C-alpha cells in the first residue's frame, strides 16, 4: 500500500468526523441534513449522489470562502491525486440540479482559484 494514500484516507476520515457535528446547514433556499444525507430546495427534495452531497456540503459549510480543486478532491474523493476534471463535471451536474429546482443558490467559478456558492435574491 501507499503511505500517501493511507494518509489521505485518514485525513478524510478525520474531516468526516468533525464535519458530522452539525446536522443542518442552510444557504439561501437549500438545506442539507448531514444525518439523513438529504438535500432540500425550499420544500422540495433534491436527489444527490454521495459525492454530489459531499461537494455541496463542502461549499455550503463556508459559503463566503472559495474551495480550491485540490481541497475538493481531498475532501470529497479522499485524495488530491484524482483527475481534476472530475470536479468540473460534478460542479456542472450540481449547477444543473440547482437550476432545475429554481434554487436561489448557484455555484460560481472563481477563475484561477476554485468554486464557491452564491445566493441570488
């Protein structure tokens, strides 16, 4: 086994334990429930894959902060050594799902840095 891989997995496990201390987080009209792993837009449920949920949770947990691609890879996939294009694909999918629900929350690209959530009025 690889010590780098082991270290990345241990960091991811420690983050999950710390992150599970909250149960609900709300940004705009989107609410994430960490215990049930469900997302809601207003009163409508939004179906998310486990990685989509983790990505949205990361972005919503600090809405005023930009998450870098490597931070997202490490937090969601447990390793910064995954192809960075997967982040773009998941962000694109989340954007479509939020738009389909007519959510006030969108994911914006901060050019050269990463992604963050934004609430439109």
